[in-house]
C-alpha cells in the first residue's frame, strides 16, 4: 500500500457529525468544533464514569496520547448511564478523580451517542484529518490496533498534505483544592483506633488518627506506579483487608491492598510501612475462565476494587471482569471464586452466577455481602450459593424504600454487615446510607457526596467514606435508631436508547474482524462461541443458548414489549505467517436494551473486533 490515494482509509467515508453538548471540560471554557480539529486525527471516546471498561480505556489511551501528541486529539464524550452521572458537577469531579487530561464533551441527553450510532460503553470512534469517520471500536483492549490505525492515517495524510502537526487543543485544568484526602475509596478501622484509608487520587495509603481527620503518616510517594519497598507507589488503590493475626504472621504482612489500576494485590506491613506485591502480574486479565488454583504472582488480575477475609482466605471483588476471586496469602495461590465474566444479574451456584462490577465486600459469620454496583444490587453468599437481597437488573435503579423486592438503589459501592443481621449500604449515586433489615429497605441518611464505603469501629461507631467530599465522616449517635424511616422515593430506568426489533424472526449477525496479521484458529476445536440470553427470558421464544456459529436466528416474543438481550461472543485467533505463532482470545459482551415494535428491524448486527497482542 504505497499509494495513499488507494488506501481503504480514503474510500467509503462518512462525514463526522458536529460535536454538540451541554458544555466542555478541560478546554478553559472553549467549545471545540470539527473545524478546530481539521488536520488532526481525532479519537472520540464515548464513556460513562460508572463503567469499569470505560476506565480501562482511559488507561489504554494515555500512552497513545503521549506517543502521538503532535497529531492526535482525544475527546471524551460523556454519555451517562445513571441519573447521577447526568449531573455536571459529578462529571467534573469524575474527570479529576480519574485523571482525565483530554477535553471532555458533556452529552447528558446522549445526542452524540445517537449521532455516532454507539451501542456499548465504551465505544471509540476515529475521525481522520479531513473530518470523516474511518473506524468504530466497541469495548476495551484496542490500544495496539488503534496505534496501527493512527500510524496508517499519519502515513496517508502526511503524503496528501492534509495532516497538521502540533497546535493541538491543550487541556486547561482548574487547580484542585488542596485536601488531605482526594477521592478516598475504601477505609479500614485498625485495632489502635486509627483508620487506614485508600487515598485513591493521591495514589497512596493514609493513616488517620481516631478523630478520622488528623493524618499520622502517608504510605506512598503520591505518584502513579507499582514500586515496592518503604517508598512505594500505587495507582488508584481501593479495598483494604486486615489479615487475622496468625495469617499475617505467616504471610509476613498485615494488610492486603487492592491496587486497582495496577491490577495487583499489595501486602503492607503496618509497623514499617513496607509494601510488597503479593498477587498479579500487572497485566490485565483477558483469558479464559477456569476455577483452578494458580500461583498468585503468575495470574493476571483485572481492577480489583475491594478485598475481605471470608471462607479462610481473601476474597477479591474483581470489578474489571464481573467476578469474585480468592487469594491465599499463606500458600500464595489465587483463583476464581464466583462468576463467569458475563455482566448481568443471575443467582445460583457460584460457578454459574452473573455479576456486574462487584465493588464492595463485607463478611459476617457465614455470609459474604457484595455491592454489585452496575446492577444497583446487594447480593450475598452462603453455603456456596449467591442470592440477591435488593436489585432488579442492569438498567433499573432509583431511590425507593420499602419491601426489598421493590426497593431500588443507584450504583452502590460499599456494604457493611452488622451484628444484628442487618446491612448498611453506601448507596453511592443516591448520596445516601441505606439499611437492609429482613425484607425491608430504609434510608438512614442522605445528602452525602458519593459515599463509597462504610466502616464500623471497635466502640460501635459507624464511619462513612464520603469520597467526593474527600473525607471520612462519623454518623451521629442515634442515627441508626432512625434507620426505619421510609422515603417516598424516585424510580429510574436508564435512558440509553433502545434498539427497535420486529416481533418474530430476527437475524443476529455477529461480524468478527480479526486483528491485522491474525486468522481464526481451529487447532483445538471451534474458533468462535456465541451465547445469547434475555431478560426477561420470555423476550426470546427461540435463539437463547450457546453455539459456535456467530450467526443466530432469534424469535422475538410479540407479547413482550421490551427487555435486554445479553450477547457474549468470543473468537480464537493465531498469528499468520509467524514461525512461532501466538494465540489470542477476543471476548466482548453486550447488554442490548430492545423494544419490540411492528416496524422494528429484522436484523441485529454487532461487530467483534479482534485484539492485537
């Protein structure tokens, strides 16, 4: 491909729609237009700040933004899922919390989402220097393929004289307020009355005095990194688990830290502040699911968000792949505890359940409680079976008290089991502390700023990590006694645009595009797998189940007005013309909201794009 005029990047192009929204962040108040971006390669990142896959993409884009700084402009288009994410102040806080350095367009009504035909969070859309859309990629893991595409666009448009180097819109950030903590994630009450806090945006661990305000020491340099030792580095650390004394003595450290963005577990010695890596390779998990035992330092993890001691081991809320894992700090082994990686809500035996970004854990007696954030649910495990206490699915949320089977939460991140059998919930996007007692849900306190965890102290006190207020706050005496007060409540359903399908036969067409230099690999059996299910199950009269064919005939029930199609696809590929070809596995799942209408589509196309090594 030596002649740029013959490049496929210059054929069958679609003009990019103009960028419009409620406002911009990281531009100094300036509104950007496509005309401002002419001559540049532009990547639109359609994201929502609740979504762990979107957070993964932010980290994948950072090296590309540095490597191609003179020709590439990244623009985040924030198209929200949850009601709370539509709040402009909440979006501004999230941009700081997650270190988003590029311009961000606020798209609260999802107008740009529809204009660019996005169907999943995250979606990347590439616009060439002449203002044409040249590629769309759903999901995460596209960094290498995106880099190759950018290189080709540079080559083609350099030769045509249509590439403009330098002079990109430089992000302009408002100086953040200086606070001891910055978006703390989780906390731990120590035996001496102090608190250990994951100071996530400061990339460190802070010990606070018993007043939950005065800093005693900071563990970590404050810079992103994964360095061990007495001057350690973290990257957005999360959950903290204090090991039982006899286990800590054998393991050689006292606290397990979920080092979320590093995809690691770290061990912390409280007396010296020394940190060591105890599980994970630092690579993000993209493998096949097994329930075997592995060397803890040889397994890949994916955004461990919280950790708790349960079932004689550390259980990990593996938010990045919608599972729970376990870690044995004495034997130094790890493996999958529950979940299949399908993002949805389904109870049952642990090897069969579906979860959606588990983000908070609390163990008491024989039960492990889980804040399953993306399904706005609270789940619990006992005797090897998972149950749902509150929650209805991926797209139903709100602030409704009353009977647990009708109550609603909004993206809870924390949970605390109490001695009386009830459970407190950090109902993060409702800014509330909720209580589940028996089959009833009530509001204990509201008006908080994104509470993300709840801690009980040795004297019976309750302390809340109020993340967006950058502090720990102690509940006033008597607050729990008022926990039975009901609120009228507000019910929401996500406003993500639905796909209109016709009743009857619908062709599901999964189009797989291997990464450059790869081909489907059938050395060990069928190279593709497609799993389809529906919520409610009655939405599909035919077509649910697992096959190896990426094309499936569905029969949509005309008696069901709407629902969600859950589609999980994977493809195995190997390198072409390589002496020692490497094998690759690409996996993507879609939760597609659908409405059944007479003039709906009879075909549902989805694209699975292969990942580079």
